[in-house]
């Protein structure tokens, strides 16, 4: 009891824990660009967990291709995939609405495949 | 020198409060910025036609006309028949499946057909659009 300043709580363990949390979140941060719409995914029993660090497109129920919050044209898709994947060959995930047109989906997959070898369709579990 | 001697050695510590503030702000930023995208999905793989010399056999073709039906060799079938058809052809060769969709067919149905084909053991599934 030499002075009021010395009665402080020892914050060193707190800083240690916070630093560890900070480093964990920095390392695990994968800044993916979300398409900006929510779609009704089709059900699939063989669905597997997809790569988290992916280029995500969405195909809405009125057949609009969405990327990063805006509507894009089919011809822009290969360029966007190349730009987003930065020559690292990121996989492409397509969130398709189950009421979208399947021929648009087929064309979108074909366009994305020009720049990425791994193109997936997001689904949901049959129970969900 | 006089000041240091006159106080306890504990009181000469660096003030860490601004450091903690900064670290907390960074921590909250990274927590918020971490987007937990946990997607499940199917990956329709199809073989590279330029390199595959064993790809001579005809793929199993399913047609999805705009009427919303599922047609195999001109016969309308149910979605639950896809997996047995693919599985029954697995005996001699690894089947590759082609899903031909017409404008107006539902993407949900096309995805379910691909899903059932992969359930039946198809190695390569290709979705192709028919232009009409």
C-alpha cells in the first residue's frame, strides 16, 4: 500500500489473451465477397462442405447473375473470376435459386469454368 | 532521476491502456470482418474432352425440357429413377452423365438430377444448355 497507482489490476494476462484472439482472427480472416442476395438453394443429398475461400456468384430466381452486390452480365463472369482469384486458382461457388432457369445456370457454369477448374453449386441438406 | 528514486519501481511502467484500446478495436474489426461462409454443395466434374481418349462411349443423357419433366431416351421418368439408371450402367464402365437443359427448365430440378447422378456413382456430370 505505497500509493493508489499500485492497486491496479494486472492486465498482462488480459493482453496476452486478447493478442492470441487477435492473431487467430487475422489468420483465419478470408475476406470473401458475398453476392448480396439470399437464394433458395436446391436440396442435394451428396452435398459436401465447400472451400470457404471462394469466388461466390448468385443466380436469382429472376435469372440475374449477382456478384458483390450488383447484377453482372454473363460475359463479365470470366473476367471477374480471374480478377477475384488473383491467379491463385480460387474455386467458384454458384448460389443458385431453385426456381432459376437451368439453361442460365449451365451457361454460367461454362463461363466460370473458363477461368477456374473447380466450379460448385451451393445446395442445402435435404432435412433443412 | 530524482523522480524515479522518489517513487516505487512499479510506477515507472509504460501506460498500456491505449495499446489495449487499439488491440480491442483491431480484434473487433477482425471478428466482424470474418465472414463465416459455410456452404455445402455439389461439384459437377467433367473430364477434359481433349485429353480423354477413353471418352468414346456415349454419356448417359438426361433431358430437361421446359415443361418441367425429366426425360431419358424419350420417356418421362421420375427423379428417384436417376440413381438406379446410373448405377445399373456402372458395371462395365464409369459412367459420365450429361444433363441437357432447355430454356425454362428449373435449376433446382437440374441440380437434383446431378445430385442423384452423383449418388448413383457418376464420375463426370456435365450440364449443357440447349439453344432453342
